C-alpha cells in the first residue's frame, strides 16, 4: 500500500471540496483550484475528508495513487495558506520593482525585463541589505514554482562574482578567476 496515498486529506472548515465525475474542485479563501483524477485511481468525499483508492497493485496504479493524493493535498494547502518562493537579486545596480501585476527587472541588460504575473500569482519586492528579495506567491504550487523558475532564467547566477538571480538560500559555488590560477 502507498504510505502517502492511504492517508485521508482532512478538509478544513473554510474549504469546500466538490467531486464532479473525475474532476475535483477545491475552493477556499485564497481561490479555487481544479484537477482531473487519472483513470485507475478512485476518489471519494467521506466524513474524514478526501480518500484515494486504487483498484489493483500494478506499478502504474501504485505510482499514481500517491501522486493524486499529494496533488490534492497541495490544492487544499494552496487555497488555505498559499505557497511562496523567494528569489534574491544580487549584483551592483540590479533592481526589481512591482508595477501593478508586472515585475520589472534591471539586471545588467541595456533594457528592462518585464514579467507579467499569471492569473493567481502576485509579486512583492523588499530590499535586504545589498540585494533585493522578490517573493512569488499564489495558491497553485506548480504555477508558483514555474513562475519563479521563469524569473530565475532571466539572469541565472554566474560562478565568478555570484551576480544574478538565485533562489533564497541557494548556494552558488565561486570559481577562482584567471588571476589566481598559475
């Protein structure tokens, strides 16, 4: 049995879960998320919460059992608490600001890079010492992670001075420059 898949998902009071065939919809204070449950997995809304079951012990069913349960659990957490990723923008003159729903980055190019926020995603910036922290937040965990990865891709950290955009707490190994190698 899947250790993750057999655990029922407790639905908080402020969250409403609905099943329409194979489509699961979760609505809460931070928004509404929808997911289609894949074929062999059965989902039921019972007294203890959402319960996921699999019909057999094939490798495919076992893998999808835990996956569907984890995705549904992330939906419930997303509509109650939400998810966030923090990015550090390091470098002399590198800045970020939020205008409306756009994130405007100055990261060493001759132009600014404007990133529009997808539906359900919000940006926030704050200065922290000698760098700026950009916070990407929303209810959909996958969309928050993908948006943060898109921002990081604009100027990944370089290994010589460490300038660029990195995840909060990410360690970038510094290389020795030409002057120190003999």
